C-alpha cells in the first residue's frame, strides 16, 4: 500500500519559478497547460512598493513587473523545459512591451531563486538568443518579495474566456503552441 504524500514530501517534489512575459493573464493561460505544472498564480515582483495593487503596477509607479509564480514537478518538467515554454509563450525580443501592453511592468524577466536556477536561466536565454538572432532582452534577476495579485486576476482566462482582450490574444497563442486543452490531471 502506497502512503499518501505529506505536505513535507509534496513540497520536496515541487519547485517554484517566477516569470514575467507581459500580461500575467496570458502567461498564466499558457503555462498552466504544460504537463508537470502544478499551479500558476499571478502576481508582482521586482519593485520597491510593498503590497502593490494592480492599479499602482499598471501606472508604472512601483517598479514591479506582472509575473507568474509557477509551482512545478521537476520529475515531470525540468526548470529548463519550463523556461523553454516561457520563451515560446511571449516575445522575449521586445523591451518593456508585449503587443499593445507597454511599460516596465510588462518586461520579459526571469527571477531566479538560487544559483542553479540562475545558471539554467542563463543557458536557456543563450538558446533563445540563438533562435532570435541575438535580440533577446529578457532580464535574469535574483527573486525578491512576491506579491500575489488580487483574487480577480487568478485564473482570469479560465473564468473570463470571452473577455475581449483575452479572447483576442490567448486562444491564437494556445493554438500556435498546441495547448488549447489543459492536461487531464488538472
């Protein structure tokens, strides 16, 4: 008989990544469909303001980026594989912009949690840079304080699939990546 995992063993079998690639609704919608991803939560990182609000971040006064916190199972999805999906999920060649979303809050950024993640992120950026002919602008930065976004931002696309912005941007991106359906285990 197999023992149920305890909270301690469950935590030991998952890792966390912090990634920013434009609107967090869009990044979340892509990454939550990747097999091995346990949970994706929208939030903010990289600025000086404690407990920033969406309005403050959108106004560009906090220094924070819209990012996602990704909990994943490294036995199913390596950090490198997750980063490869991240580089496919957005345009890493545009500074402070994704489509019509413009500002430092939409910057392409990987916030690493330790030296191993930093090294893997640097290698993934080199590979992405080769694919994009040397034009990748993604920053690789030490993680800092994580601030979850307001509840209405969580699972935004799943709860609002016909919202005009989401409907225009996310389904074509999911189709392009072959990710229209979520993995069955979620």
